């Protein structure tokens, strides 16, 4: 018997005495907590997102839709990036006119190949202002989870205010729990026992978030 079979067997035994008319979990558990802390306008919510992203040491940039390609191009140039990894269906405006080699998101790419890529550009599913969190769900403009974990430089494009919500409960309402969700709060970082902060251990050393309006 496999570990999976043993676990599922225990679950079935634990549920054996549950009545068929038992109140469903989503109805049995009260969810009367605050859905957001304080009332904010859309502009104030975006400002809070930018503030909390910066507090997590993400680099925040703002531009209009017409300025997006120039902004992404400038960020890649500042990193001297020669290659950029792109998801299966990136927005055409991201890299329009940008002189850099584009690397496709391929299932057969090895970790070593991904590590040699200079940068990655993706969109996001939603951004949470109160926690400064970017959520990816593996959508066509985001690609596989690993393409945002292995390269050292991640540029994430967030459409504001459409993709910005105030709180985690509001974000969960927009997300599909069956999809591979990656929750990002700033660049990857960890600390040792002496609290020396080290960035880039579990993901990109540098996270740049472009807030695009219009």
C-alpha cells in the first residue's frame, strides 16, 4: 500500500460517521471577519500596495500602458540583461521594440538552463495591497512557477487598479484554488541564526514591480 492510499484510508475512516446531511464546511465555519481594514479609494489602495511592496524591498515603478515597453526595456538595460524569459502568452506591449533575446517557457528546460537566463517578465493574477503580495496562478501571461523562481531578476507587470485588491479575502475570491498559486511578498530572502539577511536563496534576488495604469 502506498503512502497516498494510507492517507486517503485514514481520511475515509475519519469521515465514516459524518451524516450525509451534515452542514457543508463552507457554511459551518463563520466567516464574519473584516474583508478589508478601513475604507480606501482605488487610488489609495494602489498607493498602499506600492508602499508595502517597497517595504518588502521590491523595486516599484509606475508608467502608463504606452510607456510600458520603454520601462521594461530600461529595467532590462540597467541589469545588462541579454536574455529574458517570457511566458507562453505575454502581452505584446511588454517587449515591443526591446533589443534582447527572448527565451520561451519550455517544459523541457533544465534548472541550469533557467539559471543562465538573465531576467524574466510576467504578469500576475492579482496583487494584495494590505500585505504587499503579488499572486501568480500559472496563467498564460505568467508561465510555469519555476520560471519565476530560478532566474535572479523578475519583472512583474501589474495592471492598476484592475488587478489590485485591498485584502487577502478579496484576493481569494478572484483566485481558482485548483491552480498552482505562488504568493510573492518581495524578493526571496532568508536570515540565519544571527539574523543576517540573505536574498536570492529561494527565488529571485531582485523583484521589480511595474504598476501600469491606463
